[in-house]
């Protein structure tokens, strides 16, 4: 609905009236030369008659009135503002054209008494044409039209009946019929003009409304982008601050596990490690979301069989389902697909975890469905189900069905958002079918392949008690992390120095040359681990091994760290993963 339609015809009337008045004045201003030409024509043609001087005088008066109407129209066009001005201008135009009608009729009246038959015939044409011209020019204003018609035809009626010895009734009837026809034309013309003006104003209002909607949409998009940036910044900051103590705690617990403990102490340590791992899992969920947001997830496509993945999921989640009294089942498949096996596993893991979390009775079924050259992996559950109006929302971050109280045992509300983001990265979008109170089916399609599977060599697992015999420099501005990292590395047989700044690290080089450096990404005084590694490699040589450890999950930092090509681990760091990197350092050093 446009603005004019919304306001109604009465509310739009002032704008329409103003446009009609503008059209009226424009018509008058543009008709100057044609009116003057007609006056001059009559003056010249009838100037040689017995009353030629009178004809010239009346023609001059008509010319002056024509000029007056023109100047008034030009002046008034610049004063179309208030409603009172419109009414005043229209009244002035009506008065001027009443006098103009009288002037034209007087000129024709004088000429009608003179001249030959040819001149008289030309004059009749003028008599008939003037009202038609007036109807076209003055049709935007009925008041001005009737003023001109009254002045013009009224003067003629006086001539025909008051000053003629033999009144010309036929001419009077013809003039009356002509007036009705011209008036009808003027009314029709005005209605058409009004409709066009209303349509133009409605189009203008519509364009304005569209422009406003566009501006509002742009503003809303900018606000959404700002809010999203603020959210990402908050998540990165909060995640970094939370990861520091959890990272240190994990390292201390790992060192403590390697000491002589009695059964009671080992049980307590096991519980503490489980709690720390739970915290790490929640923080890693935030990291997964940030990696998707940053666009640093890379595809590593290969052909692989689905059944080993399904078996792995059953081993991983079967006990968890049994603990809730649920039946976990897997339909076997011989399907071989081509995609990124790591990302596919992560998507499936999130879907299965979500299904178990929201199912209290019944069971979980994971199976495959063939569709032409695709195979669909589907996770069925008999859980709470999702209402149709909520199904699009479950893929949004931090949205959870039936967790108003924000129970942390039900996760952070990022599982499906991460699964959707990874699935879109894989170009395998998720699909959902659900009935409230009956359960849900989440799935995604993978392309099948006939390629032969590469034989995978079993990887050698690092021996955690194997001594590394490396010199390792640790740079971290957190004292607890430095202490925990130093204890763990020394437990692994490393000579370790732990400092908090780049300057301290550089000061050690003259007397102590490390095999590698492990640096936190974010250091003090706006320095970064990348700065520290670059400075140390400049001083000690480019062969210096390096490893970044970070608690940052901000998209910009993730992209920057990835571009550096330096290996990076995210806090809280797994001791197995850290030991694996150091083993690679040792092997590289020994081979030189």
C-alpha cells in the first residue's frame, strides 16, 4: 500500500491540488505567443475597416491582458507553497481570465461589425476556437475555466441580444451547445489529469518507501554485522581468558598423573582430568565455530568407506546411549564415498551427540540411504522432536530446544550450527525431518565413488615415557602456563627455559641455544608469537623449530596464524598432540 493510498483521497488532495495548479500556470505561461499571434492577426486583418482604430485599440487591450496573464503565471509558479497561496493564486487566475474573456469577446464583437465575407468566416472560426482553446488551457481549474467562459460568452450574449436589431438566435444556440461540449471536454480532461497526477504521486511515494526500506535494510545489515563482529570479539576474548587456566590445569594434571599415587589419589586425579576434559571439549566447540566463521576450514578430499566411520561412532557413543537406557543401532553399509573424512566424521559426531542429548527413551539409529549416485547418512532418534516453526532455528548458534534454563549438561547450542557450517563447507547441506513428540531425522548426502581405497599404514603411537632430549624455549605471559609447561617438558626429558617476553627470549641466545620455541600467540605490549618466532629465527637461524600455542579463537587471528604456515595448537593443548610435535622436532634434528 502506497503512502497516498494509506492516507486516503482527502489526505492526498493538497498535493493533487498543488500539481493541478502548477499544470494550470504552466499551460498559461506556454500559451503566450499563440495568444499574441491571434491578437495581432485580428488587429492587422481588421485595421483597414471603418472602425480600424477601435479594432487596434481593443486588440492592444487584449494583448496587454494576455501578457498580464503570462507574467502572473510565471510569478505564481515560484510561490506554490502553502494551501492558502494555492487558493489565492487560483482566484487571481480566475479573475484575470474573466477579464481576458471579456477582452477577447470585445475584440471579436468589434470585428464582427466589419469586414468581408471571408473576414467574417475567419472570425467565426475564432469565435468557435477560443472556448476550445480555453478548455484545454484552463481545464486543471474549473473555477478559471468557467470565469473565462462566463466573460467570453456573456459578453457575446450581450452583443447578440442587447445591441443587435435582429438577434441571431441560431448563433446563440450554437454557442450554448458549444459551451456544453467544451465544458464536458474540460471536465474529462481534468479528471484524466488528476488521475495521472495521483498515479505519479503514488509512484513517487512508492519509490520513496522502497528507498526507505532499502536504507533500513542496509542499516539493519550493518547493525547485524556490527553485532556479529562484537559477538566474535567477545567469544574470542572470553575463550582466550578461559583457555589459559584450563590449559595450565591440564598440563599440571598430566604431570601429576606421572607421579607415584595411591589408589585414592589416582581416582581423584582421574575425576579431575575428566572435568578438565569436559571444559576443554566445550572450549573446542567454540573453536570449531570460530574456525568456520573465519573460513579457515580446508577440505582434504579422499575416498573412504563409511562402515568404519559408523563403527567408530557406535564405539564412541554406544556406552553413552546405554547409560541413558537408549538402544544404539547401526545399519551396515558397503558404501564408498568421496569427501573429507575428518569433517564428515565431525558432522556425524555432532548429529549423533545431539540425538542422544535430546532423547530420553527409545533409541538412536544411524544408517545410510542410497539416492542415485549419492548415499545419505541419516541419524534417527525418538526424542522430543522439533516443531515446524523451530526447525530453521535449530541450526543457529546458541539456540537450544527445551533448554530455557541453559543447563550446561545440554551443551552450548553450537553442535548443529557447527555441523551445518561444516556441511556447507563440504557442499553437503544438512536436511531435517521432525515431528514434535515423535523424534527427528538429521542427515546429509555424500557422493559415491568406485575408486580403490588407499592402504593406510598404521601410525606409530608416541611413547609418553620416551625421553625427548631437546632444548625447548617457552614464551608465555601467563606465569601458571609457564610453570606447567616447564614441569611437563622437563618430565619428558627436555631442557626448558620459560620466559614471558621476546626481549627475555633474545637475551638467552648468547649462552643457550634452543632446538625449538613454543610461543603463545598473544603476548604483552601488543607483541605476538609470530613476532617472537621471527625475531628468534633472525638471531638463531631459520632452522629453529617453532610451534604456536594460542587461546585465541577470533576469525582474524585464526586467518593470520594460518597464513604464517607455523604449526599451531589451541589451548587447552593435548599432551599427546604436543608430544607428537616435539617427537617430530627430535627426529628432524637427529636426521641432520
